[in-house]
C-alpha cells in the first residue's frame, strides 16, 4: 500500500502523509525530500475503499505503533477518523486545507452530491483528464491556472486515478461523519494550515477548527488556493519543518 517511501533509519520517527481526493504521492513531492531528512515518510493509498473509517483503518494497519500524521484535503478527514479510532498512536497532527463537518442536510447537501456526481459522470464519459480540467478550476488560485507546470502536474496525478476510485472517494465524502467531538478531544500538538484563497476549504473553517482544538496553531499560506502543497511547496515545507522541529 505505501508507494516508494524512503527509509532513513529504524530510529527515526515516522510521518504518515495522507493525500486527498484524486491525489497520490505527487501531492507531497515538494515536501518529501526535506521532511525525509528528519522523519521516515509513508504515503498511503486508499485503493477503492469507499468510507473514511475504512480508509483510516487501512492506514492504521500499515503505520507503526507511534507516528506523526500530516494530511491534506480529504486526507484530513481520514486523519480525523484515525484520531477517533487511535488518538494515542499519534504524536502530532497537521491538517491542511480540510474540514470536519458532515455533509449538510437539505438543499446544500443535495447540491454537493449533484456536483460531485456530475464530475464522476464526466470522468466516466470523457476521461479523468477532462474531468480534472474542470475540477482544477476551483482547486488552485485563479492566477495559477496559467502556470502550465503546476496544472500539468495536477492533471497527470488525476490521470493516474480511475473513475472507480473517484466513485469510491465520492461515496466516502458524501457519507462523511461529523468530527466536531474529535477536534475538541485532541490533545497532541496540532497544526492547521490553509491557503488564504482556498475557496473549497476556506480559512474561516480552519479558524473555527482552531477554536475547537486545544494546543492548535493556525498557519496561512498567502496567494494560495486549496492545493497548497503543490501551489506553494516551499512555504508549506518550511512551515511543516518548523512544526516538526517543535513537536518531536
């Protein structure tokens, strides 16, 4: 299940880095080289698991007894399920561009379901890249849509996914449990990080999370949307490195 992880020594702490929807190891490419100098990095894959608790238990099955948990987007919701199930195993937690609430009831929740299903329909009919070209418009800072290297790296990552995996991840997100009580119960050092212009998981949501979590820090990455590890890799890496130095 891990993908090409670097080993730096059995005595080194382990960091489990969780990717989000449609993402794989490439989402962390801008951080792995630097972080691997301090910790042993594991980047799990979710396969076709279709619930956040199932994803969490699959990650726990391959993780060591104690580890640091770093998670982006949907991965943050998987991380919260890990904390619900096995908080004692996590030394420190970083949540990037994510959320904690269940799908809204009523029209807002129905609209979310329609929008996600429309992406799946497009992926099934026109291919993952065509779907990704639509999806990415809301994922990065609008000014970065002309950054060919960035957009190509995101689309290439999405193309490595399949409609079956996308369908499973959509089911997981639409049935996501509320994690408010998980946040209030957190006792490990916790970093929240968000792109200033993240329209998908906005800063206000992370500010609300920070108020719920004891001992939390909130970091904001300027001129950045939802895909902060790829949009601003150096800034995200610097903040994670500082947090690791403080937490380990």
